[in-house]
């Protein structure tokens, strides 16, 4: 029985060597593997590059569309308020039924006193209007004059509000791009983990097979066989969990891109780590210049200033050039049927018991708040840039370490392969070396994905896509 076991192991080793001779070693597959290969599906789906994912997200992401609609709303509000500088036209019409009997009394001589006839009318005359349907139409056209300055300040504040909304949209765009990059790298990272586990599976399957063979020859204990069963089940469960993580990461990326979460795709390989980074001080200066939240904080100071000045302008009396026209119907010609006037209208509130002063002080306090907010935002931006820069440097160090580990594991595999050729090592040693290389490759890909995540966060921190 021992001779049969040795024959089986020798046959397995020779088969492995044949694969090695044809260059078909059991090394992990490329990180550009398809997401669908985790489920055993063929890689016939279109490849999705990071640039394509970002472009589709910018065009279809729900958050970005909402931010764009907010900008359109602010633009429409500004356009609507610009019309307040033009003449205001009001037409008031009334059609009603009289519920009383109004009357008009003309005193004697109200129409004049003449030598031939005497006073007209000779006595007091009262004219009553019976209860019946009547109507009035009043037209008023008023062109603001003195309030043009106040309107100008209000429009300036609204224009700055629109610019602030645009900065919010730019901030949302940066956040969406950062989320897409992180989600894309998460798919690559999850796929590399799955590839490593799948590359390790043959090692556990072979160990389980040898345990079954040795148990049949009673060369190992029952507990050893149970341990081999448990290890194989553990790696199978880990592969299933990794497949679920790949699917979840892919669905999240589809959602960020604003498309059906069931859309199938395969990811492209990510590039090597770059080294062309500016100094921390240079990135801080770029962040203060580019960050949308920094720009909005400064805009809010100007907007609050215009709001306060517009509130103070309410002390100016409201003077307008006005045209008024009134006509009546079915009033028995008792009232004038057509009356038109052109002149200046004045509306002024001389006593407000300090209301406008308090409102003005409230606007000034809001302006002071905005100035404080600029400093707070500047410090937050600098802290974010510095933290992102340190995190990037940390991931770069981890990437260097994983590269060294991967090179060591690859060299170990070459040495074991050479030992197997000379029958100086067992097949399980070869599978263990291949499993170690697959794990090192996975860690290297995860470190690379972590680097690019940190690189994306640094770009977001300095306000660049």
C-alpha cells in the first residue's frame, strides 16, 4: 500500500512538472480578471476602465443630477428677481351684487347758480342706486425708482448665491469621482483576494485527497482527515465570501454610475504607483485655491455683506412713477366711469420701533459668522490635505513591503519547482509555495489598490479630479 501511495505521489509530481514545462504553473490570474469569473462565467463582458466609470458617473449619477438641478433652480430664481427692476403692472377687477342701496346727495346749487334759472339743482337732490350687479376695473402701473439701489444689492446677493450653488455642484462632482475611484479599486481589490483563494484551492484539495488516501492505508489518524476536511471547507467558504464581496463591490460601482446594478462588466488592470507628487506645502496652496468649499466660504462673506447693505437700504422711502386708471360699470352714472392719473407715489414707514435696525444687526452678525467660517474651512482643508498626504505615504510604504514579499514568494516558488524536478521536495511543498505566491500577489494588489484609493483621496482633498 505504501508503494501505491508513492506511485500516486510520483504520478502527481510528474503531471505537475508537465504543466510547468508548458508554462502552466498554478499562479494567480491577473488583476484584470473579470468580475464574472468569480462565478465561473466566461469573460465575454465588456471591459470597464476607470476613466469610463468616471465619465458615466458624471453623466448619470443621481447626486450629481440633483446638484445640477439645484444650480438651475438658483439661476431661475435670479432671473425671476431681475424682473423686479421693471414696472409693476396690476389689474384688479370686481364684479359683484350690491347688498345696500348707496345714494349720492347733490346739494342745491352744486351745479352752479345762474341768473336765468337760479341754483341748479334748486333743492337738495338725492340719487339712489338700486341693488343690482355692478363692476369696477382698476389698472396700476408703477415703475420703481428709489428702490433700484436696494434691488441692485439683492440681485448681487442672489448672483453670489448662484455661484455658491455652482461650488456645491463642483464639490458634489469631486465627491462622486472620488467614490467611483474608491469603488473601482474595491472591485479590483476584492477580485485579487478571490483570485488568491482560488489559486490556493488546489493545494487544499490535494491535501484532502492525500489525507483520504493515507487514511485508507491507516498511515494518518482520523483527526488528521477531519482537519483536512475542515481546511477544505474553510477555503471553499472563503471563496464564496470573496465572490459575494466582488458582487457587492460591482453593484455599488454600477449604482454610482447611475446604471442597472445587474450590469455585467470586467475591470481593467490598474497602473503602478506614481511618484510624481508635489510637496505638502504646494498641495496645500493648490487646495486653498481649488477647493469648492473654500471658494463657497469666501462667497458667503460677500453674499452676507450684500444682504446687510440691502437691509440698510430699506430706510430709503419707496418712490415710484405711477399710472392709475379706474373705470366703473352700472352705477347709474353716479360715480365717474373713467378716471386716469399719472404721477409719483410715495410709500414710507417713518417709525418701525427699531425693527429695521435689529434686522440690519442680524445681517451684520451673519456676515461676521461667514468670516469666521472662512478661517474654519481653511484649517479643515489644510488638515484634510495633510492627513491624505500622510495616508498616501503610508500606503506607498506598505506597497514597497508587499512588493518585496511578492518577490520573495516568487523566488521561493522557483526554488521549490527546481527541487520538485530533482525529487527533492513533495508536491504539497509546491502547492504551498504556489499558495504563498498567490497570497503575496493578492496582498500586493490590495496594497496597490489601497495606494490608488489614498491617491484619489488626496486629489479630492486638493480639489482636483
